[in-house]
C-alpha cells in the first residue's frame, strides 16, 4: 500500500503488532546502536520513541502540505512556556496504536511501563501558562486548526526541586542530557536576531522619512521542530522552538594565543539566551537576559511567519487574512513593535497601514489581575537593547494618546493611566498596554477574570474600545487529562457511553443518569481506590511516607504563592491536628493532605511556606496520638508526570486563592474531570465549574472578589479576626512559637506576622472561619461514601465545557477567524 506525500510515493508504515516489533528492533539496532541482549530500558524507550515518531511524521508532512495547497489561515501561538509533559503515551493514544505498541514491547520481553517511565519530561515550562499552551496545541490539531506553536528550546528548565531538611533546593533541570527523540533540528532554518546598535534616520529618493537599525550585535536563532499530533493522528501540527547560536564559534587569535576561555566567550554569551527558563531578574544582568530572551524568540518567530506568508503572497494587505498571532501573556508583546518595525523599515509600508495590519493580526491573552505581575521594562534598558523598537513604542504611544486626548480633552489622569510609558518611579514601558493597543482582541481566561479585567486593570481600555476585551474560559485536553492520565476511569466511561466523549466532552452528560446506579457507583469508587493505591505506592517509594488509602486524599498542587494560599491549607491542617490531640473521642475522618509546587528561587516567603509544610509533616506524621487519621505529604518537583498520578487519585481539590486573584486555574478542571470534589473560593474558573456542576456538588466558601475589594478598602483588621477565633489563634501560636520548629523556634514567626501585624493582604484570617466550616461539610459528606461517589460522578459528567477543544473553537471563530 502506498500514499502520496508531496511528490514522492512512499510505503505506509504498518501499525500492526508485527510491523511495530520489526520497527522497534530496527531502531534499537540502527538508531540506538544496541542489540536486545545488552539494551537497557532507556534504550528500548529511545527505540519506541523513534518508532512512534516515524508514524507521527508520515501524517505531519501531508498536514503541512495541505495547509499550503489550501492556502489556510495559520494561527501562530507564541508562548514563553509549553509544558508538554511526556510525549510517548500521549502520541500513542492520539495515533490510535497504544494497544499494539504495548503488546509489541511486551512480546519483545520488555515491561512497557518501565520503558515509558524512562522518558524525560520536556522542561519547557513551569505552570498553568505553559500547560494551557500545550493543551491548546493538542486541541488545535484535534479539531483541525492550522496551528503552530513558537517558543524557546531551553537547555535547562526552571529548575529541579529537591527537598533537603524541609527546604526547597534548586538544581539544573538538564532535560536534554540524553537527547530529545521527538525533535527535528532544522539547521537550514536560522535567522539573525539583533541587539543594541543605533538608529539612522534619513529620507529616501522619494523624500519619505526612513529609519535604519545599524551596528547591532547579532545572535542566530536556529529552529527545532516538534510534531504535535491531534487525536486520530490525521492532523499533525508543529511546535517550533528556537535555540540561540553564536554567529561565530570562537575567535582564532585568542585560541592560538592559548586563551581558550576568551576564545569562546562571545559564543557562550550569545547562547545563554536559550539556556534557562526565566533567568532570575533579581539583578540588572538577569533583567537584561530575560528581556533579550523575549525579543529573541519574537524576532525569530516573526521572520519565520512572514517568510512563510511571502512564499505564497506578495500583497501585505492579505497578512491579517492569512496570519493570526496569539500572544500568550505579555512575554511575546514585543511582537507588536517588531512587526511594525519589519513592515515599516524593511518593507516600506506606510505607518498607519502597518499599524492596521499589525492590530488585525495580533490578539492578546491576559493571565493575571495582579498589577505587580504585569510586565514593565525600564526605558533605559529598552533603549540600550532595542533602540528602534523604543522609537516605535514612543510613536505608537503619541498617536494613541492623541486619539484619547481628542475624545477626552483635558483628562490628563486618563492619559497617564493608558500611556504605554509609566512615569512613576522611573520611566518604564508597560508591556500589557502595548499588547492591548497593538491587538484587535484581548481576552481573559475565565468569566470572572474577564469581568474584573474590564472593571479594574483595563477599565480605561474597556471604556475607550468597548467590546475589544472578551472572555475565553480555559480548558484542558481530555486526551491527556482523562484518557491518558486515568485509563481506569476512561475504560469505565467508554464501556457505559461509548468513546465519542474523547473528542466531544459534552457526551459525558450521559453519565448523569448513572450517578444513582448503585453498581456504577461501586465501579466508579473501585476506580478511584485503584488510582489512590497507585499514588500511595509512589509516595511510599519516593518519599518514604505510608498513607491510608481509605483516607480522604486532600490535594493542593500548584505554584507556591501567597495569593494561592497554601498557608490557609496549612492553618486547616494545624487546626485539625489540634482537634485530634485535644479530643481523643473525636473520631475524625482520616485525611491525607497532599501539597506540591515550586517556589520561585528568589521568593523567600514561598520557600518558607514549603519549609513550614515539611516541618508540620515531620511532627504530624510521627505523632502516635494522631496515627493514620492525619498525614501531610509534600510532593517535590511537581510536574506533568506527577500530575498524571495525582489528578486521578484526588478526592478533594483545593482551589482556595483569594477571590479576584486567580485568573482561571486548570488544575481545578483536571481534578473535577477525574472525579474530585472542589473546595474553593468564588474565584477564577471555580465559578463556572459551579455553574456546570452545581453548588451542592462542591464546597464553595469565602469572600467574593467584590467583598475582598471592599474589605481591603475599609481596612481589614486581621488581629481582631484572630482574637475572635480561638482555633485560629491557637494554630498561629503553635506556628509562631516554634512548636513545629523546635530547633529554631522563631523560624516561622515571619509568616505569622504577615497574617497579623502585616495586614494579611490575601485575607486568610477573614476566610478562615468559612474555610473551616466548608472543611466540616467535606467531612460530613465523606462519611457517606454513596453520596460522595454520586457527587464525584456528577462532577465528571458535567465537565464538558472545560475541554480545550471548546476553548480553541471559540478562539478560532471569534478571534482568529480560522474555521
């Protein structure tokens, strides 16, 4: 059998077990260079990866060719992070060959699970931002959007997190140590990226004012392509990652003089641009490196995007009809200035026309409401690194403010607020403002988040351009987060309703009628128990902590940050511990509290919270009076692979951020989709999950975003709140007095001070009584296993809205115009 890929005719690769066994053996010999007798499980993984990659590739090339032949509008998703996780199992599932490959590996005498476990997770992201990007790429390929991801091929991820004596310790995340079998290096796709230099202004032969950026230093961006198969395997899109390469390998005169370090200095400095995800910005050098990183991947991506467009089109006015550029947060916001520069300076397009083209191509996704998290860059740094882009920013700002001034004469405060240049504390370029005025659409990622965007951080822009800000609630791919991560539950669902839910998650609604079926509840509970067994085994093996799988698995896994309120979780744990110790007749519901997440290396308070969690675990887990009724487990180096174990095993999903601070959350979706009940605030996507699932099937509590704003405005009296609640006061006293840190009694005093004399900005003391009441409702519900399981089934059944397929379809129809 043959098929056509472009012009040549090539034989189809077989997907039957025998063909796959032959391919595995061939790759083991010819790609890995090993024979079965001395091959390790890692060697077999490499053989399996290349076997699967071959089959992905045979659909990849025709997909890209069809896009050219059909002259499809292409969507370019630019993100500093793509947290794609392990690729082998996900690709097998999307290609529909999981069972055959598993059988083939088994028949060759290998343990499939051991082989798959040798895959090193791609360290291309850190948290929800990067995981969302990966989900959207999966959905673009699945629903047939011509989508391309652009990012940076980091040599090292953010860091690998270890815990030593309870403290977070960071080490380099060298994920490329053994190579990456999924990528295709493209040495022929390489672009110059410039920094520094100066700008020359002149008039051309026709008298038009022109600008030329000259005398800049160059670094080269080389492409590495990673194919992204959609479910069914027929559409395979592309993730293109840029790696920094020096324009010259070394200086021969230094080398000949024996100064080897100096000889390669320029090469090493150039290539630091793609060394590590999020270099620390605690120093001026770190700030400059991060700024250069952002421009590096933007400049390379724009050259690639425009080069592809020019292969088929010569009319620049068609660019918005053929190109959509989605800015995932402000990291790629320099796209606006760079696209303007290329159009105006390199292609002599008139300024206003270039502005119109740029705005119609670009759209911006906002991920934060925290003003301190909105990126700004010092003007002097901008001037030194990107002098021409600063001129463009100034000109865009001047014209924008002229328009505002015309519509709102005399309103100098409005001009100050919407200016691209912040003047307070030194001039800084506001990257979110640049993204807003340089885009035709701006979106939030949950209904409440978008509403707050309109009423708070971007209220002026909403007033100036009504309708520009829109909502696109996040979603997660059910292929990764249910089908692959939870095969036990996936099989049970498919047995009952068929497999159409895999690409149409609304089909899960058919499970509703089974929530009252006793036999189905029993099967569902057995699946959850088996998943808890798997997670418990991992925690026992990796962490040496044995837990009761009959206990309620209470899970909070996300970045460690004050606004995400891991400290509120800790206060509940300490209060629960106090209740058990002081009341031997209490008969509490057994709990295993599982917390995971990384703290930014320079974020002292977050790292101290991790230490407190581990200090409490050390005391609680070794207290014979508590026994198995309460365990606390901190899971280090939380990543996608760990999440795939945690999400299916969770009974309770902790989503307890201060209302108005969490843009959306996707962990809340993943855990609900896997049958966990949510305890959460009225924040982010919790609100929409509640609308779908029903408040009676969740445990919502706490101040609303509006109440939080009023409480802060009126002045929250944290000390009075503590004094009014003896359990809270006792918990804080134990933490602050050194009960959990006898070797250093004042170790956690700072955390207590933040919640009391520090004003408690994130209002933990205000929400504590309501949180404790919600936790009491959790206990009461968990005591009735039939009722708990019924609610868990309804959570799964009503999660159809939160598929990233729906999210992408909305983007494609309403922002990208790409369906």
